[in-house]
C-alpha cells in the first residue's frame, strides 16, 4: 500500500529506532560486563598470582601450556562434560513431560506450578547441605526408603561413580523446574486456535504433539537448553558443598577447579586461563548445538 | 443399532478415555510433585526438629513437636531479619534494573536483529565465563569507589550476572512475535514507540515475566559476589545461611527454618507470575 | 534565696562539665573478623567490657569455608577494613610474610597475653613466625583418639581378643594395634558386641575422608613415622617412604571403616561415633564435650579419649604426633588505625575470656592454655571429675605433640594438593605412591612460583622450631 519512498523512510526510521532502543542496554552491558571479561583475557597471558607480592610476568601461552599438561585439568573437563552430556537430555525430557502435563488449566494449577518451582528457589548452598543429609549413608531418608523396597544402602557420596550420580541427581532436581517453567511460558504463547485447527484436521494427540506443538516450541526449547548447557558448566556452590570435588577429584568440575585455583591459590593468571578455555569450549558446544537446531529447522516457516 | 445410538456409544467411550487420561495426568503430576518436593519437605520438617532428630536412625519423618522456636532464633540470633530485608531490596531493585535496561535491548535484537547473529551470540557468550574471575578486578573498582558493603555494590554487580541472561531470554520471546502486528499498528498511523508499548509489549509479557522471575531468583540466591563484596552491613540470605553452616556445630533446625522463610518471596512471585502467563494466553488469540 | 539557688546550679554545672570532660575521649570503633556463628560468641561477650573502655566492637562473620578467601581478598585489595582478625593458623605464615599482619611482641605491655601459659608446642608452631609472635591463640584444635569404653573392658571381648591376637585388649597406642582392634571390632548386624546383639553394622574405626581436611588424618600417621613436609632443601618429603607407608596404613584401616567414610566431614564423623556405630575414631577435642549430652549422644559416659596412636621406637617408647587442622588464632592487620586498642581486644579474647570460651556450650573453642588444662573444675559440667581430668591430660599431651598444618606462604595451595592426593588414593582412584608423587610435583611447582629461596629460608626457620620440641632431627 505504501509507495517505495514511504517504505524506505520506514526502514530508515526503523534502523534509528532499533539502534536507539539498543543503546542503554548496550552501554550497561559494556561497562559492567565486558570490562572484567577483557581483563580476564588479558590475565591469561600473564604469570600472575596474588599469593605473593611478586610482579606479574608476561608469559605468552605458558599458562595454557601448563594447563593442558595438567591431568587435574583434563579430569575436571571430563567431569563437566559428563554432567552436561548426561544431565541435559534427562532434564530436558523430564521438563517437557512435566510442562505438557501442567499445560492444561485445572483447579489449583497455579499453586502446583508455583510448588514445582520451589527447588530452583532453594539457595544452592542450602540445597547442597540438604542433599548431603538426604544422601547420608546411615541417617539419610533416601537409603532408608530404598531399604524398605529391598535395595541395600549405598554410600552415595563416598564412591566416585555414585558421587557423580548424586551431583546429577541434585542438579536435575534443582533445575528441571526451571526448564519446565520456560517451556510452559512457550506453550502458553501458542494460541488455542492452533490446537483447534489440528483437531479439526483429525490429528491424534501424539501427532498434534510432534507435528504442531514441538515445532512451535522449538525456539523456546533451544533457548532454554542453551542456557542450561551454560549454567551446568558454572554450577559451583552445591557441588562444593556436597562433595567438595571428592572423593579425590571424582566430582571436581571445571568450576570447582577454577575456584580453587583462583581463590585458594590466588593464581589469577591460571584461573583466567581456565576461564578462557571454558569460554572456548562452551562457544564450540553452543555453536554446534545452534547449527544442529538450525539444520533441523530448515523448511519450517519462521 | 441406529446411528444415533452408535454415536452416543462412541461419545461415551471417548468421554471415558478422557476421564481416564485426566486421572492419569493427575496421578503423574502428583508423583512428580512428591518427588520434587520431598527435599523441601525434609527441610520443612527440619525446621521443627530438635537437635537429636537430625542424625538419627531411623530417620525422623515426622518431628516430635511443632513449635516455632527455630524460626524465632533464625530471625533474631542468626540475623535472619536483616538478611531477609537486604536480600529483598537487592533482588527487587536488581530485577527492576535488569529488566528496564534489558527489555529494549532484547526487543531491538529480537525484532530488528541489531548486530545480527554475532551480537546475539556475543551477549550469550557473556554468560560463559565463570563470575569468579571477575571478582578481583571488580573488588578493586568497588573499593576505589568506596562502595564495598553497601546495597549499590550488589545492585551493580548483579547486573553483570543477570543482564546477559535476561536479554537472551527476552530476545527469544520478542523474536516470536509476528512483525505483522507492529506493521498493522504503524499502518494505522501509530508511532513506533506507541506500537511497541501498546501492542508488542503486552504479547511479550509472559516472556518478560518469566525472565523477571528468574532474575529475581538468581539475585536472591547469589553467593560469590555477596561474599566478597559485602561484610556485615549488606549481608544477604545466602551468606547468612552459609555462615550458619559452620565447620562444627550446625544448627540444622534454624537453618531449615530460615531456608523456609527464604523461599516464600519466590513462591509468592511465582503465583503472581501465573497471572501474566494466563494473560499472555488471551493475547495470543490476537495472533491467530 | 538567691544564694541558695545559685550554689546548686553552680554545682550542677561543675558536675556536668566534669562528666563531659571524661566522656569527651574518642570512642573507637574496631571491626573484628572471624568465621560466623558460635566461634564469634566470645567477641559478643567482650562487647560490654570493650564499651566500658570506649571501644565499640563491630563483628563481621563469614562462612567457615570462606575465611581464607575473603580475608586474603581484603588484604590484597588493601581495604584496611578489619582491626582484629580471627583465622586458621595454616595461613599465618603467609599473612605474616607478606606484611598483612603485624608482630605483636611490642604491644604486650598493653595487656600481657601470658604466652608462657600457652601449651609450648602449640605456641611455638602456631603463634610464632620468624622468631616473633604474630598471633594469639583462640582455639586449640587438635586431633585425638576416641573409643567406646565399655567394649574394651568387657570380659568376653578381652578373652576373644587375646585368643585371636595373643595380646591383651587395650586402647591402641600404635597404628599396628589400632589395625588389630579395628579389625576385631568390625562386625555385621546380628553379631554380638560386649554381650549385646547388634541391630546395625558396626565398624572398628572411622576418620575424616571428605575433601578439605582429609590430609590431616594422614598427617597423624605421617608425623608419627617421622615425616616432615620438606627436607632442608625444600625437596618435598610427602612422597618419601614415610608418606607412602602412612597412606598404606590408612588404606588398611579404611577396610574397617563405615562404607561412606570418604564422605565424612566433621558432622558425619562425630555422629558415627556418638550414635554408637564405631569402636574407635579420630577427631577434634570438642567431640568429648558433646559425648555426655543425651540429646546428641548414645554413648553417654562411655566416651573415652586417648593419646594419638604412634610408632613404637627401638627403645620401647612410642613416638606420636597429632595433627591440628583448622584451629583459630587472632592477629592484628598492619593497616589498622588503632593497634593498641586492637591488641587489647585480642589479648582479652585469648586470655581473660579464654576459660569461659573453652568451657562453654555456646562456642566451639577448645583449650590451649596450661591454666585451662589445670582447671578440672571448669570442665566438670561435661562429665565426671575423673572424665574431665583424663580429657584435659590427654588433650594437653596431644597438643604438645602437635603436627601442625604447613604454614609457610602458599599453605592453602600446598595443602589442597596434598588433600587431593590423600583422598584420591584412599578412594581407590589412584595408587598411593602415584598420588603422592603427583602432589610432590605440584609442591615443587608451587615452591618455584613463590620465590624458592625465600620459601627455603622460611621453612628452615620453621624446622628450627620443630627441632626445639624434638620433632625434627637434622
């Protein structure tokens, strides 16, 4: 309806508007977020430790070299990857199931959703301590309940494999509700008409789910899984409290190692190096994941 | 049999299946609820237990008495009241700041793709690095500004943690809003800002609400920055709680009590958020 | 009439003036730093006494695990926020060497802390640095051997033990004997213990296996085998024969421990003992104070405390060392604007309030002064006179054989590497020698990164103190 001139004017004003609205947010981001991160990059090239008043020494990639030669780093990297590779699929699937269950309005649904979210609200420090009690070999309710159904008590936090399982259990418990809620918000944005159209078309429940709901949910799903991938690499407090990285280093993740190196050893240079490496790793994973989703998305109208 | 009778039978069978599914749904929700809330239940009864009931075999599933002594002590002796106030102020203000600064940025990135793919990924990448490496430089900065152990130091440092997350999530929701709505408003002669305010924003409300909820929770539960940047005047709940879990004698009763109190604002907020979730549903009708 | 009202007015004015004169002295505000909770209770007690002297005390409490990180951050950042700091002595060397805390000898005249009253080994190794006093003691944490008394005096058990091992059943004084006792008393549910049938599995021994302080339980054994952290040339000795043997002894003992012992922190270890699950265990002194409280303990008046096991020497005597992880000392930062008042606070906490602190249920402190150890009466609230006497004698003895945490600069880092090695080996993830070799290699790297010449000088000064107490022979 509009002439070419009008379209161009609209586009120009659109660009201006876009940039203007982006400005305040960007300023804040750059000032408060980007600054320290640049500082971090910088530090990774220095042999710098605050454990001693020795001036920092520029050392090219020496930090990176010693990091990659250190078994403890690879162990931490492996632990973080294990948690991610096993935890994310479980949490995503579980969250989807629960979100679908909760998507229908029923009396008390508001309270139920609020109740489901409680695990996310529990301070991670407290969550760590509570799970320590719950998983206690002798005095914890989990082993007691397992005992009632004939399973012998397990030393959950004292054996390397079980300790890892415990971390996964606690993380799943605390964060699945988060994914659930975001998915619920995504589901809520799907208009009723879509479902009505599908049922008019004679689509069965499962067909509707896979062919209609899932594609519409995909963007939100991608978003939240990406976030979970990032967060799961950063999870620190509960792990530190539940196992301290132990037994031995069986549950020492990258975040725990970074903390120890940065704060117990005050080796600023090395902790910056780990952070940079972690950043690169997550970037690769995130890009791969996005590419994977984009490929599958080809053909679906935006 | 007549067609009507067949149809009635068919309808009746469909009705039975629906009821069955309904019951199944109810049962599943109940099971999940029980599993996810068991640890919370454990904390809850812990708030009423006496000292000897925590490390006891068999485990105590129902406390011997119900009094609120632990709650009282948690709020007074252990500084719970002050921590609760501090956490509330910090979380509310920080959520406000993050949403205020983030909404526009998220909108322009989601709608106009300002900066394109790279910018979007850049914002996300700000989340990748663990905050621990930012503590020392920020500490020096805040010390120079004489902001340590004040409320503002937490307002600002939490922006670092929460803003990339908020922008990223809200951007996703803005992306899903069809451009046609905006175009329609523009063609009707409304200004862009008006279009944004009256038509786009309401549709984005579920996304913004869920973001705000989580930003609140993340600020509420943040530990590291609160530990390093505050001392005694701006101590938040996580620090107080962690402090109660000292090396030796751990007052589990009081910790459980304070933890219960600590989750109340979050619950109230979620209940409140639900209203906006529903509101989003009705506005979704406009999309169709 | 005029005269009569004038005099009282003048008197009132004069009094007001006098009062104002005394109150006009400056009120000083001091900030005290320590780990949050009960360990700061003595500071609360001090508040009114300080106020009377014109000192206003503000307390900053931080979580137990964050004491080092937060304090170090504040020191490095040069904030000068604290006037009195309470922390774990393992970090004293680092703080003293880098000038974060100041020597205190010159301030003794303000309020003499009576350092001769402090158990000598504890004083020399945890309060002194480089020949000067840098910290005053606040909490005398030391590890001790605990046991369940009645099973050792039971006739049936005694006979069975003699039959099995050919020696008398007694509270073990060597690691060998401990292994025998632990093996002997490890029984399954349903078997008998001292005439009673067990309703749960019972174990002979328990230790702290959780990451953080596990190294100290290894330290008991390592120390008794004559081990030291480094030799005089800063070559790590943790992976020498004594170190590997200590780990192997601990591995053997682990066979008789509860299955989740690698997860045991303070609470789990204490509860295993107080709930009657183990025959013996090693833990800090304050467990004894809780053992006779029926709310917490099932072994009331059955809790025995004894000398740390050691190694029998050729001359028949037993050489033992007791680790002292955690513990608390008080120091004065160099940045304080009121060193005199700060020292008064520190000295009051260490000396005057000491006895109340170590005998209270509201604090977590343990005795560290000879005067406290001589004060049997004050400890009788926790047990009978005989029990209190025994407790005090044993703890004092263990304190005098202290195997301190390494407290030269970088101690947090050294101890973390050691902790990783000990817990890895014990959890079966790696073999003893390999784990310790890795830790030793890390130790070398740490030393290199911290000015090796200075580390050597500082460590040798520490060895001199060890020599003085018979813990090191050149």
